[in-house]
């Protein structure tokens, strides 16, 4: 399912399945990897990628959903959402090397990373829930709204647009698009440039909570002018 290694302070999390579809077992295996990452100390960064040359992650495991035990199905959504919350507030910098299709839950996972790099020659990033008859849950909508420009947000969640690597880089979904041959090395290089920010885990994670958490200023009803004029320094 996955492989986790660490080289020169860079954790490399590789999804090793053919399509890396999401079910409860997959969530729990990746959660264990996050446990290991979070338990580490010192400067570090994470690179997430996949071994498949076609798929980064092809979304929800629909075959599993039809046959799974009720207990497993019921556990999936809250555990998956909690895992994505851990990724988005990971106390070290994170870089996602999207080396193939990233649909639905796979796209969500990629967006939960600090930096995204995509393969330029093939592969789409897409929130395809509306195409398969599913309503996007509120936490996923909030993630997309935080991470994507307004016009890109609408095209992604309402029109299910499939973004190529080049288009994703152009509109800001990804920082850049590269040939597959150098995508992984570029992601590691980026992680190397950011790993020093992970030396102070508390500060790095607190800033993410300030951006994406419950009391984040960008979530508040008051605008920047009010906060500035009134000297509000919530932390």
C-alpha cells in the first residue's frame, strides 16, 4: 500500500498500489505513517508521491464501498477527513509530487500539502464527485476554497474540470509542472529547501492552524482593516 523512508531529513511517502484508491484500511496505514513523521524531531520535510506511472490516487474505492462491512464504511469518512486535517496541519513542510491522475480523495490529499508539483505530460487533477452522483462534503469544500482561487474553485467543484499539469501550474493549483523523469527529484529538491522551517515544529504547525484552523483570521467575520485598527493579536 505505502512505503515510508527518510533520507537526509526528507521523509518520502510513496503510495505503492496500482490506483491507490481510498478505503478505511488505506486511511489507517497512512495514518500510521503520519504518526511516525509527527513523532520525529528536528528539521525535516515530507515528499508524497506514487510508484504508479498512471495514477497518483484514483479517489474513493467504489468497489470496496459496495462490499465493505457497515462498520468499515461508517468509519471511513470521519477517519479520512481527520487524516486530511493532519496533513494540512503537519508540523513540517510537505511537498506532493503528483505523478499521475489525482481524482476526488486523491486530489484532496494533494491539496493538503504545502506545495504541489505535477507531471506535465499526462494526468489530471479533478474533484469528480458531481460526475459520480456525490455531493461534496463541507470539509472538502472548505479545503478547496482555502487552497484555490475563486474562479478555479468554481470550475473544480461545480464543473468537475480536469486540470492538466500545465493548466494546474498556470492557475495556481500546482507550483510547477515537470516531466515525469525529474518530478520526484524536483520535489525532493523543493523539500530540501524548506526543511529548515520544520526545525521549530510548534511554530510551523501553529501557523498552519492560524491559516486553516477554527480561529483563523481569514475565517473570521471581521476584515483586515478591523483587525489592524483594533490591534487584535489573537494567537
